[in-house]
C-alpha cells in the first residue's frame, strides 16, 4: 500500500538506494548461510549473533560471516548474548541448566 503523499515528502531520498539512500541499514544487508534448523530467535550484540539449532549453540560474526559452534547441549538449547558473554539454557530430566561463555572466549573462537 503506498504511503500518503505527505509521508513520502517527509522522508527525503538520498543518492544510492532508490527508496532511502545509502545510510539505511536494511539497504546494506548481507545474507549468510546458517545451519539447517536454526531457531528464528537470534540475538545480536557487538556484531556477534548467537543462534541455536537443536542442541547446538553457534556464534556468527556478522561482518565476516564466520560461524563457530560454541557449545553442544544434551537437549534443545536457547541462547542470548549481552556484554559479559553468552548464556545458554537447556533442560534435562533433573531440571533446567544454564551455562555461560565469556565474550572474550566467543571473540577468540571467531578469530
């Protein structure tokens, strides 16, 4: 559906992208291959994406596309990344388990 004329006029186009110019982040997107079965919930911090596929936890450097396996849990895992590092969680018959991987270790693995 087209935008009303006054909205289109309020967003000036700049050279490069026909819609929004080169400064628009979506226009500079890159696609990377990821493992089959990746959960659609992906977390990104400091240019590092953390994703899970079944019991595996992966880190992906978004500027280069380098992908490494951070951990393999015994059951399906979920992961998040923040300034201190990556926390991933999985369940066992005895209860839930959380593990931590420092950001330093993640960055070292991505070199």
